[in-house]
C-alpha cells in the first residue's frame, strides 16, 4: 500500500485528490496539509511514501518545504502539482530532489498512476511542460566545454542509458532501444545512480541537461 500525503492550501483541491487516490486499491491518503510547515510536521509523524506538493502556498511554499524535506537525501518522494505550466519554481524543486511535476488538470487515472510511478523511483514530468521547462531553466555549459568529471566514470553503455533516461524513456523502452533485457537495464540504472550520487531519475535528467549530454529539443527524440 502506497501512503500519500496531500499538500495544498485549498481544501477543495485536497478533498478532490483524496477522493481520487483513496478510490485506488493500492493507495491510501494518510493525511492533508495546508502549507509547507504543516507538511513537514505531518511527514515526520505519518511517514508517507509520496507527498503531492502544491508549489504556491502562503507561508512556507512547496519549494522550500521540498528543499527541507529532502535535504538529508532521505524522506518520501515528492510530486509537485501546480496550475502553472511555466512555474519558475519547478526546476529548482527538481534540483532539491522532487521526483516530478504535474499540472492540476491531470486526469484522475493519470494522477493515480503518477503516484505509483514516483513511489517506485520513476521520474515524471507533464509532457506539455517538459520542453519549455528545460529550455527556460537549464543552464547549459559553454559550447565546447569539457564533459563533467563525474560523467567520465560511466561506461559507454551507462552513458547511453543515462541519455535515454533523460529523454523520458522507461526501462522497457531503453531495453528495446539498446537490445538489452530489462534486468540488465535496471542494473545499469542502479550503477548510474551510484556513480553520480543520484537519488532518482529526476536528478539524472538534471545532470544530463546541465552537463550538455543532451540539449533542449531532444527530450522526445532518439
């Protein structure tokens, strides 16, 4: 059973998310919070697996709450939710360790599936905002800049897996693309995370874009 905490300053929104998620046989909403400060307190008390975090809230917003919640490298997975498809906080939230970003107009079945994917360590970005988010907020190295030292520790195959992860491919899709078994791909993903000190796929995407391994416009390609 996946334990979820819903964080939003609007009671109607919290209630709607609770209704959707509690209707799923494998998800339980263990609590609700109206701001970031309350979210931190409830996370310590309830130990949820996934936190659905609103970005803009009075008092402590979702970005600061996410930063504090994940500052130790531990804690639950955080799925950011917003009504804004170009919210400037989203990229910073991912850098802080958030596992994904969805718009609040997501369909009920997509919301439930997003919680499941994030709970097992997958990265999730709303397709409609991925490209624009990357273009606006990724600070690319200067043309001709050397590959970051940490990427030099990856094998050629691990580098290929990282590139495909950054383009949003699932393990099954990576396996098909590289003619590998899913078990082998999972092993490569684990090695990439370990060598680069990453927590999940969201952070892997950040590294791939910031290092210039892939460029804005490539997310749906290759």
